[in-house]
C-alpha cells in the first residue's frame, strides 16, 4: 500500500488528543498483519487509546526505530477552507489535519514497514506509533516502559516530526506548571480587609517575568535555536466569580522550555521561593501559593559525532544539522532508554496546528526516498 493511500486513511481518523486513537491503531495493526507483520499494542487504562510497536526482521538485533505520534490538535475555532479530516490534494500539496504534524511521516513509515516485510533484512526495522504526544508526550511512556524491559532495544531512533527533511540533533525540554493562589473572599466595598487571590496571581506572574529577564541577561545561550535561551511563559491566569466579590482563589498556568544546560528544577525552586516571599509580604494568614508540576518531558541533545547523526545524514544527503523549537518524544527515548535519537521528517512546523495544514507531495516523496535508502542499508 502506497504512502499517499495510507495517509488518506490516517487523516480520516479524527484522532484529536481528547478523543480515542484506537480505531486508527487497529487499522494499522490489521494492515501490517496482512503483510505478515505482528504488532504489539499497549493500551491505556480504559482501553480507548493505544501505542503500537512492530519489528520487521531479526528479533535478536538492535536495529533502527521509526517513531511517530498519531494524535492531532483540534480544529475547533479554526477557519478551514478544506475538510480537515479528508485528504485533499491541490497545487502539489496534501491538505488535512495531521498531514504535516505528523501523519505524513507515520504513513511513510508504515509504507516502509510493509516494504521491509518483502525484503531479507540483516538488521531490523522497528515501528513505534504513540498517542497523546500533543498534550505532553504522555502516551509514549508506556511504550518506553515496555522497551526498558525488552532484551534488545533499538540502536537508534528517527522521530519523524516535520523538519523539512533536515536532520535535527536537539530540542528544548518542557515543564508545564500551575501556581494555585489562595486568598480570602470578601465584599468588594471592603476589599482591603480581604485577601485578593488574583493579586497573588499577578504578583507571581511578575516573578516569572523577572526570572525570564535574569535568564536572558545571564543564562546559557545556544545560537542553534531561534530563541537561544531557556524561556518562561505565562499562558493563563484565571480566578474570581463576580466583580463585587474579592476572589479567594486564582491560578496561573505557565511553562518552562529549557536548554539542555539549564535545570528546570532549579528554576522551579527559585519560583517557589519567590511565591513564599510574595505570601510573606502580604502579612495575611489566608494567603498561600502552591506551585505544582502538571507534566514534563526532557530535552534532546544528541552529540554531533554520534553514529545516528552520520547515519541519518547519509540517508538524506545533508551536510549540517539543526535544532528545533518544538518538543518530541525523542528526549524520552534518549534519556530514559539511552537510544541515540534524531528528528527528521517531511513538512515544516510552520504549517502545524494551523487551518489548512498541509505537507507537500515533494516532501512526502523525499521522506519515502530516505526510508527507501534506510531499507537498503538494513538489507
């Protein structure tokens, strides 16, 4: 089955992260089974979602893993001019939610797995498809747990996020957090006698901004990134019920995207101390700020002289490498399993998460060509 036909089927499954991906995974497993490829499915607790892992070739050797996620971001509130869950081709582009991020690569990887089943591989090809990447690389963790206990792990990994087929050696880590701010309610006419939780939230957001300014001035820099330093970002502040009530609760959702050289736990410790100082300065017994982590994934920093770098460059014909602003499961494969990992896939993240998302036919063909060369090397 050709890549385009597989992609058409994948796009038709509305695998937004809030919904199930099980129908897509079952279809892929059935397709692989037709070609004699056995799949291991790793479901979530309620069975509505699953990872898929398959090996083609000798089971007692390390091999190369192709990794992609099957979930996509929502289309709600976006003005699409084409149906988002129907593959549409126009002017050399393939439109649909997930074509770029990242069902295009998944389709090419599935097609390569099918082609591999017809060849006599000396070194195995592994296919890993995960869920809930878009909400923090959540689903892949159970697949990683399985690989941690496996007698043989892949020797290297290609995560097929869109890089315009450039070879990416790294990305920042991310930690998502919430600061819960507790005060004391009261009548707004007597506001100074109460403790406004929104004021605590605003003061905490200012502490986040102050720490960002310090990092910009004195922190580590990596010029391979568009933003060359660790970033702190406040994404949401909420609280209060009515204008005439002093709010007793508010929260601040914020994130840290850290360079590999920066420890996010150190930044969190700093912000917890800042929160304690804010509370102390109020002099109010009801004031309290709790800073809690929601989820995190590590950054990726593959050395330039790593074997996987030269190997994948030889498949694409690239001379140099890049680093990408977005996160992937690659950092988890690298840090938790010690699998050397690069990111390389069709399309550009400039198209990701937008209405009328697309991957070009040319880029998808380039990915097919890269994986074709990979099979030649594994045979």
